[in-house]
C-alpha cells in the first residue's frame, strides 16, 4: 500500500509471517521481521508514517536491506574543467 509520506513510498505486511516491508523513497526496500500487526496498524494510521517508522520500527526490529537499490550517479560533478 502506498502512504502519504516524504520518507516512505510503499508498505507491505504479511500477518502470517509478521514480515513488514518498507520501501523508502531514497534508500530502497527494507524487510523487518517479527513485527506485530499492531505496529503495522499504527504505522498506516499514523499522522506521520515517516515519523512513526523512525521512532518505532527502524531500529526496533531485525531487518534485511535490499542491496540492489539503485544509486544516483552524477559523473559531471566530478569533472574539473581547466581553462
């Protein structure tokens, strides 16, 4: 499900496995384990899902990060022009 957040793009939750997946707008997808359904419900109903995520989820549950996230590259920033 998509949420209205500057930090979070999408949230997926499986109550059978208690796995929460959070796709961050700039940092890729993170998978959290052993997340109770009450935490998921609080996240999707929070006035600020990004704040709730950083305060109650990010460092509170075991996680795995998606290593295939794309990084932006701006090669022209490292080019020096000599006159």
